[in-house]
């Protein structure tokens, strides 16, 4: 059965397994996600649920920082305005009710998941840092140190081919880390501990779903 939840990256730490093995884990604040809208085959042509995560920020008067259409969307279903909205196509989407919560215990220790998020932005970087290319001699007299080097393939084809690894914007891209193992869950504190690293800095919005690949 397909399961999914939104989470916020808290940071990394390490825990001990039952057999005493030291396991590096990423701590995620997973949910609670509130069902805001249901998509049905009759009305929308597909079955899905729209969920919200983290309450929107309020000003000193108690008003939420959302525009009128978004506020009306939440008021219609009597749900506190949320900072993030995302849609999940779940197999049992029709069983969810408006206002229902999806908590961290939707997953269990040992489950395999895919975690999607936006990686850290590194700005404009050279080919050495961006692609791991080698450098030239750093001794006196060398006129090539950290440059890109030759770009073309001579007279034919006489141009730089698409996909050539060159300096440019590094990071800040959506990345999915597949087949991660859930080590622990805590529904009361809304925490999920995932073995290994996930994309992005602390505070990054992440999506956790059942993995699409499995180890043989």
C-alpha cells in the first residue's frame, strides 16, 4: 500500500541498534499532515488527497500570512492555514476524511522509503568543485591551474557538445535518495529516524514515500 508524508529535516545524529551497531541517522519532523482536500474519480478523474504541513505564520493581530484565495480554501474545510500543501496519490485516498491527520506512525521501523528534497545551493562553481575534474601543475611557469581545459573535439564536429561538464550553478536541485531504511518512529513527538543522509540543509521540506526500488 502506498504511503507518503511531508517532513522537515532536523539534523543528523547516531543511534545504537539492538545488536549494538552504531547507525548514522537523519532526524525528520514528519507531520502531522492534515487532509485539506480529496480528489475523486467522479470530480477530478483521479484519486488523491491534498495535505497541509506546518501552520502558516501569524502576524501580531493573529492573521495568517496567506492570501485570500488560499485562506478561503482552508476556511472552506475549517482547517488552520498551512505553510505547505502537497498532493499524494494514495491507493486508499477515498478512505481519508477532510481534517484527518497523517502522522509519523504511518511508517514503521524497517520500512524502505524514498526521500525527496532540494539540495544545498553552492552558487557558481568551477569544474573542479562541481564535477571533480583534475587541475594542472601549480608550479611556477605553468599557465594552466584550475582552468577547464579543452572543450571541443577538433575540426569535427567543430563545436562544444551538449552536456559538456563546465563551470556553472551547483546545487539547489531536487534530489531523491532511494531505498533508505527507517530506523525508528515516534508518533508522539512526530519524529522519523532514517538511516543515512537526505538532501538539503536543516529545515528543508522533504517528502517521504514508499520506495520504488528494493534490494535483491
